[in-house]
């Protein structure tokens, strides 16, 4: 499914750059990133054989970084729930898709500085609470013409979110929408800080027909047997493909592009949603990006200093 510039792709593009600590400029078969150390083109054959994915899996499986991941709060599914029954009419759906919102009321002020995430096992974790105004800004992404959704109030409640440790109950802001009986829910807690990767990212000279960075994770199937990720690619190729290497502790995703063209092209970075089927349910395994060597971030995490400037 080829995507255009929507709320998800815009957020994922920012997260991809922030999570990898690099900017990317995709051109004719080459990804440029602000990382140290160039990779020679002779790396192509080993990467195509899946060596890089295996290296990433071996570095993470049983590592301290993996332990930190399993102790933290990392959303792997939707952190927004639309009103019961969904949005009504094409105008409201269009407003949601482009992020056109109006605020016609006063949002709550400061709340206690932390919330608590609780898993079905009974374990819990204190994590910073995102304020109502900051959370609202994750919804109101555009200020252009066209239909709009109107928020009239908000209160603190909770919602269920799929995480790396299974379903969890998390604090959420419940936004009242004009003409809707039930609220729009948005998680109000920040994810845990990503652990430091035990393996370095690839250098800037790896061609994208071999390996490319992922934009982020947008969906995990309810049965855990498939994922949907946004794979970034340039303006001179035919789009991305994503392969999965599965181990007992991780799923390493390797994205690459196809159909690269010669000649000049723009530095536009595009995102495309790509479904990835797994041999067995994801469970509590870590989803890793072969290019960056880091966990693939969920694209709609609450706003943090890392994901929005």
C-alpha cells in the first residue's frame, strides 16, 4: 500500500530520523545518513545474504539491552482509540487523516508528573505523564483548509494498549468531540527510553537496494502473526520490500528498495506501509531494524523531545 503524506507517515519520518540519530536523504539507490564510518560497497554481498540481520539478532539476544527492553514500556499497537462506532461521514474521516482539529474549550492544566502502566500479570511501571495540551498537539497536526474535528473538553482516564510485554492499561486523555457521545482516547504516558543498542548502525554508503532504514511500526496483528511497518525509500525507485529473520528473542526486519533508476532525482523521502508475515506469533520478542541495529519505534508514541521539535 503506497502512502502519501498523512499523519502517520509524517510522524514516522520524524521518528525514523530521531531514533537512528541521523538524517536521511534518499536518492537514486543510495541512502545518506549522518553517521560515522563509511561502509564499502563490497558489503553488498554479505548484506544480501542476510549476514547483517543475523549480526543484529546475535548482538541483542541475551544482551543487557534486551533485558532493559523487557523491563520497559514500549507500545506496539494503537495509542489512539476513536469514538465508539468510529468517525461519522467522509468529512470527519478526512479531518482525522490530515490532522485538522479545532479546540473550542479549555484543556486541563498540570497533572501529577507520572502515570502508571499496569500489565495483565499485575506488574506495573511508573512513567512520565504527558499533559493534555501536549497530547492534543499530537492530534492537531495540520492547520489548512478543509473539514475539521472540534475538541470541546478533555479528562484523564485510561485505555488498553498493546505493548512489548502484552496488553497494558495506561493513563489516557479522553477528548470530547463535538457531536460525539463517546470520547477520542489518546495515551497520556511516554514510552521508556530506548536502551543503547549493542551493535552500531550501518554507515552512510550502504546502497538502499541492499538495505534501508525503516520509518516505524504502525500495526501489530491481534494474533501477533503479522506486523505493518513504514519502509522509507527514495523518489527514484519502485518501492521497498521487507524481510524478517526470526529468533527466539527477536524479529529483525531488513528493508531494501527495488527498481532503482539512474540519473538525477530529488532527495524526497517517502514512506510506504509494508505488511510482514511472521512464522509464529511475535509474543514478547523485540522487533529490530537491521539497518540501525535498534528497536523499530511505534510511529504514534506520545510526543517527546526526541520525536517532535
